[in-house]
C-alpha cells in the first residue's frame, strides 16, 4: 500500500471508543485471542461513561425478590413503546445480572444491602428496585473497573486519536483512518473487524448533558460506509437538567434524586406530575404522596411516585408547566429533595450521603444547597436511542465486519430508554460485540486497504487547511445547534421540521467552505471542522426520520400527531446512503415478536 | 476544595476580565493576554472556550464533562492546581488578571495540555486486584457497607492528577522514576484495603514506589477536588503497613499466619 503520509498499524480487531461498551468489547475480543486496539478521542478513563450517575439496571432481585428477567424485559419493552429489538431486550434482561457480578469480580465496589449484597435503587419505569449503584457516581466505578482490568489484558490503547473514516474493501470492513491530536498526523489501522462504541449525538443540540465528544461520529462513519442507521427520530430529552446559571444549562441532575424521594413542583408548590398519568402506567402509580413516600422507603405494597414515570413523559409535563406560566424563575420547575428532611432522621447527612456529587455540583456551580433549597431543573438533550442497526445476537451491522455496541447502536431501547438501561446495555452488548468481532476477524482475516480511499479521505480531512480564510467552524456548529434545538427538539411539527431541512442544506454549504489556519498540532478548530460533517449527517437523519413518523411515541413527539398510531407500531425507520449520495429513509416492517415473549408482555401489563 | 460559592443572582450583567493564558509547547512559551466577557455563574473553562471560539481557535485545552466528574480540565489557575470547570469566576479576585497555565509537574504538549502518559505507565505496574474465592455458590461475595466505605472514598478519584502536580517530590525534585505520587498511593490503598483483595503490594510500596519520599505535608489533600483525605486515610495507613512488614518482626511473623 502506498500511502505517503499515514502511519500504519495492524490488528485483528479495532474498537473505536473507550467508554463502557468499547472497553468491555475490547476485553472480550482480547480474551477471544484477537490482537486488539482501542482508539479514543480523549484520555483513557474520560469517556462519557464516567459521567453516568444513577446506576445500572439488572434484575438481580437483591432488594425485591419479585424481580426477574421477565419483569425487566417487559419494563424495557413498555418503556420503549414496543419498538425495541426484542431479541436484544431479551438478552439484556437475562445477561445484565452476570455482567454486574463480573464487574464486582474485577474490583468494582457497589453500595451494599444490609445483608451484604449489591444494593439496588428505584428508577423511572423500572417496576422494582433494580439499579446497582455507587452513590451517584456509578459510571466512574464502571469505567475505572474496566480500564484497570483492561490494561492488564494486552490491549493497545491509542488515546487522543480520532477516527475520520471507515475503510472498506469489496463491501466489507478493512480498517479505519484517523488522526492523532498531538501531532495531527494521519494514521491507518488495518483490521479484520471494527467495533463502533462511539456513543451519542448530544452536541447537535444547544442544551445538552453531553460533552464535546458527542458529535455522532459513529453513526455518521457507519452511514458513510454504507451501513443502515435506525430509529434516529428517537432522542431522549432528560427531564432534569440544570437551568441556572446559564453556563451550566443542560448539565444533568440525576434521576437518582427522584429515586430518593425528590418531588417535582411548579411555582404554586403543586406536585404536578400527578395531573397526567398515562394509560399504560395507571396501575403503577401511587394514589397520593403518602403512598409514594412509602414506595421510596421500600414498602412493597406501595406504588411509585408519579415523578418516576418514564423520561419522555416527565419531560413533556415539565414543558407543559413552563408553557402555562407555572415555571421557576429561570424557565424550569422545582426539584425538591430537601423536603425529605421531615421524613428521615438526620436528613441533611442522608441527602449528602445518597447524592454526594449532586450536592457538590449545585453547591459549587450554582451556589445552591440542595439539603435546604429546591433545585431548578428543565429538559436537556441526553441520549440517542437510534443508531447503527445491528443483528441482535452478534451486534454486526449491515456492513460485514463492522459491529456496534453501546449508545451508538440502535435496538435495545426502542422509542425511549429507561434510566439505568444504558450502563447494562454497554457491558451486555459490549461483551457480545467483542466476542463476535474476534470470531469474525479470525474466520475472515484482513482485507486489503484501498490506498485510493485512504488518499481521498486524507485530502478531505485536511481540506479545511486549504481555506485559511474560510468561515470559523465554531460559528457553523453553533448555528446548527440552534436550528436543532429550536426546530427539531422535544416538540416537533411538520412545518418546523421542513424548515430545519432547509437550514441544514445551507449549513452544509457553509461547512463545505469553512476553514482553519495554523498548524495541525492539537488544533481544536480543525477538529470542529471535521466534527461538523458528522453532526450534519446525524441532524439530517433525525430531522428526516422525525418527518416520516406521523405519531408521538417515546422520545418523538409530534404536535401535529399527538397520539400513538397503531400503524406506526409496525415499523422502524432506517436511514441509508443512496447510490447518488443522498439520504434515503425507509420504513422497515418489524419482525413479529416471538409468542413466548409476547405472552410475558401480556402477563406483565 | 469545597469552596462554597454564593448563589448566582444576576447573569445578565457582563464584565470584561483580563486573562493571561500560557501558550507554547515543549520548546517553550509565554503568557498571552486575552479578554473574556464574563457573566454570573461562569467558570474558568467557559472563558477558555470563549477565547477559543472567538479569538484563538487553535488554543489547546482538555475537557469533557464540565461538571468535575472526569478530571480532564486540570490546570493551574492563579498558580493553584484546579479544575477549570469547577472554578467559578466570582471566586477569583476581580481586580487582577486571571492566569491560566498547564500542570507543571508534567511535560508540556501544547498550551494547557500536558503529557500525562507517565501516570498511565505507573498504574500499569501496580499489582492488579485479585479477589478471594467467592463466598456464595453464585460466584458473589458477602460484604457489608461499613467494610467498603474507606475504599469507596479512594475510588472517588477522577484521575485529574492535581495531587501529582502539587507534590514537591514530583514537581520540584522530579523523582518520577522513584516515586509513584499521591494518586497512585491512593490507588494502592484502594486495592490494599479492598475487602476482597488478596494480593500484597507492601514490598513494592517500600522498594519500587518510593512511599518513603512522602513527608506527609498534605499539599495533595488540599488540592483534591474529590476531597479525598489522601494523606490521613491512604498514605499514613500504608506507611504503617510498610513499617509493620519490614521493621516489626512480630507483626511480620503474625502476618504470615493471619490473612489480611
Ligand atoms: C450525565 C450523564 C449521566 C448518565 N447517567 C446514566 C446512568 O445513571 N445510568 C445509565 O444507564 N446511563 C446513564 N447515562 C447514559 C450513559 O452514560 C451513556 O449512554 C453511556 O455511558 C455511553 O457509553 P458508550 O460506551 O456507548 O460511549 P462513551 O462512554 O460515550 O464512549 C465513547 C467513546 O468513543 C470515543 N469516540 C467517539 N468518537 C470517536 C472517534 N471519531 N474516534 C475515536 N474515538 C471516538 C470517545 O472518545 C469515547 O472514548 C448518563 C449519561 C450522561 C451524559
Ligand atoms: S503529603 Fe506526600 S504525597 Fe502528598 S504532596 Fe506531600 S509529599 Fe507529596
Ligand atoms: S486523588 Fe484527588 S487530586 Fe489526586 S488524582 Fe485523584 S481526584 Fe485528583
Ligand atoms: S471537564 Fe471534567 S472535570 Fe472538568
């Protein structure tokens, strides 16, 4: 291969991403005998997973022995509006407990029950206490455990390197092309199989709980390589982000606050979540605040507080209160945990113990003491249910040799993800992807890398330097975020979505002419120029898919079609690049659910 | 660093603030002056981003979570090792420029970014976690909350390396080859005091990791953004174990018969 500038690495399996999914996949592929490389944009241990707070869902039944995989399965399907890939939902519910225990065996230290087992907490949409956790820093525990275990498994880790293209050969995967941040040099990694574990798309929006890494790279890379991308209309707006001060707007306030008894109130002091309870959950909500509090305390005969309904619903109720003029001073509503001091002895200490990083976050960033005052919260872009369409057993995409796991993959969560189901998703499907990618690489070997493709992609990546006087990429990114926030946010309508498509066209034209100057070393402006390509792809997928689903379900709400439609239960939307380079979205009929799984759902209704 | 800040009341009023930001690389550099427009509630990282977006698109810095959870945005602010995302502008003196420079205990890469790879190498050498046989047939253990509390404190570490930066053994004496620094003493303590762990790291601590270099001055504890009591809870107990193991024949003998 004659590639003038690129440095070339050879491996069996490349994992893109070092969050929970990527690390778990790498560990498994390595255990399967593959030579594995992990590539990540940040330093090891800094991926988004580190920010996860509330916990990891697994039906271990330590706190409530009525729990089992069947209940978890049906909760996940109900939460997902029955658009989930039921094969994945079944694997997830069955395998999550083993993945939690495995983390413990690798050194993770979870909070404990009184009888010395892993403690589990309440979360929205989960029928029983199900989330294994460590205070409100569960993601840190997961990533550190995997990282510390992984570095002894012989992985090659390439930190602060960004993949800009997937290399294909005869329709299958052959490797990846990326740059290192330190020097700005292009590199080629050749491999038999590639696993995408790149996370989400939050940076397409102005208000988000996500970091700069979340520019939809994996979804866009896979799309450009010809893979199918599914369910992109389903974006989770987490109901509780910080709203004040402006510089922290969007920062997450964990659902764990509500799990510990936190009450959502409007400006009149009313717990407004009881004003609208969806049909599917009528039998699962407490009749009054008294019963709700008993539930928080673990009374098995009590039903949950209305605050612990699914995220899509809670977010819309908050929106409703704000629009009706019953919001808080800075355009949110109140989340009050301090009130529980009237119910628990030593309440202040109890709150600090259960929610230490929330205490810290509000104290330091907003000057608010959550043991004394209510927080102000409002919806924030949080999670992307859609992503690369994969086989439910192997996690392989429609491009042979290309796998995906974690947030970048679609299927498990359907139209809406339950809190805590992501961390378990990462390890359940990270492991599966690692295992199958290693096997696939062994069976199929490496493919030749096409040097013309490497050259073309290299030129494309470096093009912004040819336009030193081009527009500043930051300005374009910022305008894109405004368009998505304003027109493709939580509440959507046909005319606005169409307007957004128009804006996306002009943003794409501007992006093609943006430029940077200076040298390639550690150049955030250049990196932003490259991220823009990905953000534009995913924004178009979200907008077009949203137009083609004339109903409201989960993370997709259409003001012009506010109800669920029976017809729309039958399909998922799949985006794919057409031969002429344009984006095709088609309705894919869903495979009928296996009768025994349908029976479980019926039984749990 | 549990600096209690006041509630933000006004975020509309803007005031200009002078910044001196270190620009350069391994070959050298200098402070350059910028002005940021600051509103209520802003943190230092917001100002750096503003400068990046509007004045210096090639200004290099690290960050991820913007919430004090990932430990990426470490820098020296007005000479003090701090997280840029957790340092509110209104906690800094208003009448003087804010200086922002990279961690000084590690080699410079560019601007605010330093080469922290040494830390990853050090960690790799520490004997990994090795659990005892499971207590239960399903492969799990019985462990009580009071047994894990100490270790959970250590496991709050976000690997920001601010403690490494402030430690004079590394910063001034450059003993990177002989001393693992406070972060990895905390890490070793988390393993040694893990209720399930069976490996022994005491000889390494004394001979390879240089625990003797630490004079318990507590500078590390003072900068830890996670408020880990690095010296009192991690280093001192480890030092005691080293003493027990190496200098006290009776404890040493007992140790052979008693599992830890
Ligand atoms: C604040 C917050 C709190 C949360 N709390 C919870 C919770 O309590 N429970 C729960 O279940 N879920 C929670 N979530 C969701 C969950 O944390 C994420 O969905 C999950 O961690 C994603 O993991 P991942 O492994 O898919 O990706 P990540 O952990 O995001 O890792 C992505 C990796 O891919 C790398 N990468 C991306 N693009 C490229 C590229 N082009 N080249 C090279 N590398 C690349 C990144 O550098 C990174 O290493 C939370 C999310 C947030 C933001
Ligand atoms: S107490 Fe020890 S480890 Fe901490 S800064 Fe001082 S010498 Fe370094
Ligand atoms: S011990 Fe504290 S200061 Fe040191 S790296 Fe960990 S979090 Fe940072
Ligand atoms: S950006 Fe994560 S700690 Fe500051």
